[in-house]
């Protein structure tokens, strides 16, 4: 039954890599070995046959010399009559138990056959197309022919008027059986075929063993993947340490699973924290509404206090929603608008604007002029605003906030420092996490959500930068942002 090529390739892909590799490996081995064996076989066959032809010619040469040309003057050439006269002697002398000799004249008629005894071989019938070649003077005519089921080698030697003369009077045909050579060749063929089959079987088994051992790790990886896909993110690929492609794949895979687990953990922490942050104002609003419904509507002072409280909570909820929307917008906007910004000038403009909300704190701008970065100006404004807002929140009215910019190799470092309360070393690793606040009740009182620095970090990274913080409690806090120089 014929299969379409598409079907065949589908079936091939369904076979495990282990079998595919060992089949391909064995087929390659067998093909190479067959080609090599064929070469060796043909070479041996040609060698044995050529050797026999050379032997026959070597045997014939002195006999021809003796019967046709010896005792005659070189100048005197022989003629057809002389050849006819000596043909019988020549043929008899060259016939033996394994060689049959025939002498043909220049018309192809048999002049003499040397066979006298029954055990001497019967000559192969002359083949016109070959003896005509020989009659035309060709010295190298030999061919193999099957006669009565046996293979014979036939050698044709032109009989010339004189040695080296172009005129040919007849042809001497010598034939000998190639049975013994044929037996040797059949034996060699059998050995080679058996060798090929053995190599195929051994190659397939060896290939299967090699691929099974080297692909064992891939099977372990596949089963680890299955367990991970069922939700077991603690699972890791455990294979003996190796430095090859499989070892590197396992390391990369384990690293990737670690990262995915971190992302999942961060995601679920985010959802839990967001739900918690939303619940707090909602619970406060619900409590105020319950008090109002229970009869506080007759107490104008209570109404005013409760509605003001509800207004504060709603404002906080609205701010949190806006910040969450900002976060998702920043994360999803792939190609943010980028402009070349003169950073010192930008900081000076910003400091002027921030002075309005700084409530007496001293804002200073220092640093190198004419440093440029490529970033989205609106986003950079939000970064500066969130950092300045924090600095204002954590310094007293006499606080000093310094904006600085300087180049460092192919980077620009922008820092915002304050001399406020500082951040404790326990808080520092967490301050960029969503909803994290060093002092939750204080931050919440003033409407903070703990998303400010998360937004800052997301924007900085979206603009190819990074942010670091150094802080000494009650002394200073320095946030440093590094951007590539534009
Ligand atoms: N300049 C600073 N000095 C001292 N502590 C700081 C400073 N900046 C940030 N922090 C600490 O890091 C925490 C996280 O800051 P972040 O800006 O993310 O949240 P927040 O200011 O509390 O609230 P939000 O910014 O949403 O109004 C703050 O609660 C505070 O504890
Ligand atoms: Mg903040």
C-alpha cells in the first residue's frame, strides 16, 4: 500500500528520537560499509581476472614465438599458409587441463583446436564482436563469458605476419574456467554480506544503547515538566552534573522554573495585598454607613464626621485605582514615547514646580550641565514626583532635598537625597514591592498606598534604567537612578 509523503513524515515523527537516531545511525553505517564492501569486491574480482589474463598471455608468448617466428629470418614474414600449417601444433601446445586453445584465421574460421584428451576443456565458441577487434590488431582483448553454466575468461592474441607487424593473419583464442575464482568471490561476497548484517544489528543495538543513555535525562526532564505543569513549582530537574547541551538545558530549565515561581508568588502576593488594601477602606465606609443607617442622621456633627471619613476613604480608593491603572499602563506600553532630555534643566524646572508642595523644605539642584538621556518626559516627571513626595513625607519642614546629576562612563546618574528619617535595613529589600509601607498606619493616614516606589521602579526599567537606594536611619536617604547617556 502506498502512503503519502506527509503521512510517512507524520509516522516518522511519532517514533521516539531514540529509535530515529539508532535507525539513522545504523542505516548510515550499513550504507558506508556496503559501498566500501562493493569497492573491495569489484577490486578483488578485477585483480583476480586480470591476473589470470596476464598469466595466459605470458604462457602463450614463448609458444607463439617458438612455432611461428623462431628459426626464421626476421625479415621473412610468415603467411597464411604457414599459419595454417603450424596452427595445430600451436593449439596443442597451448592446451592444458585448464586452458583451451583455438586458432582462427583472418575470416574467423577455426584453423585448429588443441583439445585431444577428454579431460581437456572444450573451447568457448568464438565471439565475433571480440575476435574482430583482435583481428584489427588490438593486443588487449579479453572478456568473461558464461558457457554451459560456467564462467570463462577468454583472451584473444592477434597472430601477426612478424612480431610487431600491423598485418594480422589470425587470432589465437585461449579460454580458461574461472570456477575457482568464482568460488573465492562467492565466499567473499557471503562474508561481506554477513558482516554488513552483523554491523547493522550491532550498530542498531549500540546506537539504541547510546541514545537511550544520553536521552535518559530528556525523559527525566519531560516527566519533571509534566509534574510542574500540574502546579508543582517546587519541582526541579535533578540529573547528574554535566557540562554538555543537556546539562545546560537542565540548568536553563531550572532557572526558568525558579523565575516563573517568583512571578507566580509575586502575582499572588499582589492579589492578596490588593484585596487587603481595598478591603480596609471599604470596611471603614461600610461601618460609617451602618452607623448612619442606625440613626446617626439626626446628629449633624456625627454626619459631618462620618461623611468626611467616607470621603477620605473614597479618595484613597480612587487614588489606588489610578495608581494600579498607571502600573498596568506602564507595563503594557511597549514603545513608550522617548525624547532627548537635558536632565539638569529638567531637574531645575521640576524643583521649581515641587517647591509649591514642599511646605518650606529646601530644594537644591546640583550637577553637570548638558547631560542628556532618552526617555518619556511625562514618566520621568512621575518618577521625580513620587520620590520627592516620599522625601517630603519623611523630612521635617527644615528638611533639605537635593537633586543631582552626573555622568559615569556611558551612563547618567540622577540622585534624589533627603536628610529625613531614613529607611531601616529590614525595609530596604521590600520598599519597591507593591503595597509595601515602612510604617503602614502612618502612610495610610496620609492616604499612601505603598505603590509609589513600585511605579517608580517600573517606569525606570521601562526606560532602560535601574534604581538603587542607600539610607542611614535618621541621617539620609539617597535614591540613585542610572540611565544610558543619550
Ligand atoms: N525618602 C524616604 N525616606 C524614608 N522612607 C522612605 C522614603 N521613601 C520611601 N520610604 C519608605 O518606603 C515605603 C514605600 O514607599 P512608597 O512610595 O512605595 O509608598 P508610600 O509613600 O507609603 O505610599 P504612596 O507612595 O503610594 O503614597 C514608604 O512607606 C516608606 O516607609
Ligand atoms: Mg510614596
